[in-house]
C-alpha cells in the first residue's frame, strides 16, 4: 500500500521527488497501537522514528522522579507529525515517552534503512538542510515566549516545566542539523572540518539547555570527568573568546602555567562553558574597551582558573548573592541564571568558585577544581 500522500505532507519530505517518496514508502512499515498503549518509553534504546497516519500521540516525560514519578505531557501530535527522530543520530535511551491518546496507525522507519537511503541519495541532504532554518526560527520564537512567561510566574518551578518542553522542542532542529552535517561529512570528505564544527556547536547548544533543566529541577549535573588535553582545551577557549573581544576592541591577556602533558581531569564541555560564560560576562561589563585576564595553574593539587577584568566591578549590594538564581546586574535580556548554573557545575565537580572586586577596579572570579 502506498502512503506517499502522507509522506509529502511531512515537512522533512515535502520537497522530495516522487521517486524518493516511493523509496521512502518502500522502507516504511505500518504499525498499529491501541489507545492507552505506549509506543516507546523514556530511557528505552531507540532504533526507529515514526510518522502518524491516524490518531493522536502524547509525548510525555517523568518530572520530579523522586516525587512519585509524576508524568507530564510535553506536547500532542496528530496526523503527519513525526517523533522519535533522535534515534537517527544516537544510540542512547529515549528522552521521553510516546503514549497513544487514541487508536493509532503509524509509519515506522528503522534507523538503518533510513540512513542507507539518505547515503544512496545525497540530494536528500540539501532538501533537509532547507528545513533547518525554518525549524530553528520557530524554536527560537517558542523559546523566547516560554522564557518570558516563566520568568513572570513561579520562577524555578515554572522553569523546570518549561525547560522540559524546550528540550523536546529543540531536539528536531538539532537532530536535523547533526544528521545532515554527519551525512555531508561522509558524502563529501573535504567538508569534514566544517561539518565537525557544526556538530560540535549544535551539541553545545543542546547541552546548555539541558543544564538549565538540571538546574531548575535541582538535579546533580551529569558530570563526565575525562583526562583532558589541556593545551587543546586552552586553545579552544581562546578560539571561542577572541573573536568576541576583537569585535569590541577589548584585549584578552592569557597565561597558561600548566606544563604540557600534565594530567588534568574534569568534564571538558561543562567547564568550557563555565569559562566562556565568565569571559562573556567580562566582555559585557567592559562594553567596548578594556582588558580581560585569563590564567590557569596547578596549586596544591587543584586546577586554578582566574578570570578578571579592569571594568567597573560588581555592585556591592549584589556581590554576596551573585551566584543565586535571578540575581542580575541589569544586563539587557539577562535572566539571572547564568552564574547560578556556573556555581552548580563547579559544585558538582566538588570545586569552588569565588568572586571579588579588585582593589584598583574590575571583578575577579577564582575557580578551584580538585585533581584527585
């Protein structure tokens, strides 16, 4: 039986030729689920994604697991919607459950069959890429509206619920970006460096939103400590920070006092975001002129980072509460969560972070990470 009339209505496939739609139709399998049945559950390993032919599906997630495993609906999907797409790029547990609200008729695509088809037809990559921009634009608008609403309501409680929905909302554009970049890299090896950068930055975005969710729930961050090539880590920090500083005529003076080859261990992605966040804060404090200092050393068995600047410093009335949620120095668009999340990441590393105003002028942050 043909379902090309369904496939052409799915935004991922609407621009495909009838030839490709026929191939998609041929690898699809029709599956039926009764009302009240789960198509898959959170944390199960996924190997497929689905398109709804008939019926209604609720995407749900366990919220406050310690508080009686409360299951919350994130969104409802109907005909021509798709879900489970994260299975295309990773072999990890499902991030949410899919529950049938009515009897459902679905098209099921196995990961292996879908990727084989994409590799046989590289033009699909170009069509998929066209969808990335509109998906990201929609997600950005939804994110801003949700964020604006939750800050006016129950603060952290509301953030926990909204962040769960945001995490789910951004999965589709992130999936498309990463999947497309991976396939472009495989099909056109000369693009490997650029494709890897796209994948890396996209996964960084996903990690940042998940950190907001972990913070709102009060969960322990999923810290993964690895042995770090510190020279590469240090260089990457500079590569991310220098362009922002150059645009504002701000100097960044760095000093790496750690010997090459020294064994350093921490969660590289999270600590990198911490350092870049603090440097970005200094850039915003300096506005368009000044100097930022970034040093790294090993002292008494601890990794010591210092990020400071010669800006106006931190108002004394908020400096003691600077790492608390919703405390902000009045930055345009600031949420007051950045430094609270920074503090949590450092604490989850069993480290410490302090802040002070320097005697001359400017602010200084000191981070200590144990290297046991």
